[in-house]
C-alpha cells in the first residue's frame, strides 16, 4: 500500500514550478498594467497546481496500465510499481481535476467572463488525453506543443486576463517565454526516458527527434526566454532584465544535456530546469511590477 510519501512523490513535486511560473509571470504582467488582483491570482494558482498534479497522476495511471513504466530511471510510479491500485490513482487524478474545475468556476464567476469555462474544459481534456484515451497525443510527440500552449501562453495570458480583463502584448511575450521553459521541463523528462519509452512504443518528441537533435532543441528552449527578456527590456520594460539573474540556474540545467549525459546523469536536469522556470518567472514578475511603479 502506498504511504503518504509515495503519493507525494507520485504528484511529482519537481514539476510543480511549471504550474507556479505562469501564474507569477501573468500576475507580473497584470501589475505592469497596475491591475494585479491577489485573490484572482490565488485562484489561478490553485487551478494551475491542481491541473499539474492531476496530469501527473493521470500519466501515472495511463502509462502504468499500458506497461510503459515497466522500466524506469526517474521517480517512483504508483501503478507501475504496484504501490497503488490503478483505480485509486485514477480517482486521485480526477479529484485533482475536480479541484481545478471548482477553483476555475469560482474565478470565472468572479470575473463574469463565462466564455473562459471553455478554456478550462479544454485544459482538463488536454491533461487527460496526454497519455489517456485510445490515442494519447503524448505518444505521438505532441506533448511539448500542448505544454507550450496550456502551461505557457494560455496560463500566462489567462492569468493576466482575469486580472486586467483584456489581452496585453506583455502577457503574450511572457507566455511564450514561460511556455518555452515549460517545454524544456517536459523535454528534459522525456530525454531521460527516451530509451525506455522507445522500447515501450511511446513516441515522445525526444524519441522522434533522436538524442542529438532533442538536446539541441532543449538548449534552444532554454535560450529563447532570455532573448525575449532582453527584447522586452529594450523595448519597454528595462526591469525585465532582472531575469538574467536566473541565468546561472539555466546554465547548470543545461550542463548534463550539453555534455551528452544519459539515464541517471539527467535526473538533476528536470529539477534544475523547473527551478530555472520558477526563478525566471518570479524575477520577470518583479521586474514588470517595478516598471509600473
């Protein structure tokens, strides 16, 4: 039987910065418009975190019943290891999605923007069908694209929108930057698991590209947000250059990938990439808020 520590590990805490980062960046973009709203930002954070935990448990369930996780280098999986019954993990996934749905409904009710319910439904569907259903798109090298959309552009722009109640170019730029970092987190995970995923028939982007090209893409995904930050600083918001303080974290994350590490050598990359995304978003939020002061 899975202990509490196993359930916490199954929620994959190292991926949670991918949920926090877009809310920080989106709130920073709202602050740049002098319209930051702490309550709405908090509700957006609950939605993002619940979706991230939900997709992690759903991935554990779906990969587990398919046998994809029979060989694994990374964190413990509840179903594949036999620590929890598949139906229990499935229930945990849908409980997390329910939390996201309730928080999202409250947020929509507060803003009065009822059309946003369709965005929430799409986000939950994307979370489930990543590895769930008959034709999971995560098995067809589309996982990174979905992460870019939902944990990047949609999450950042949406967080700003529910506070400002209009679209802003700054939030769009921040969404692209955070989306690239979210993609890098997933790609780091999939690059580590590429050998076992390939043998199990799970065609992630890392499997499709091959090791060398996947590593190049990972490094590009890390670099693009810093280029965007410099452009943002030059164009309108000089304090946006604060994100350069997170560059050492990005360099540390990139090291094992650039050196050709594999398997257990890549275990720290997921953590360091997630920390890079979190630090980048936090510094960007501070910079944007300062620019409006």
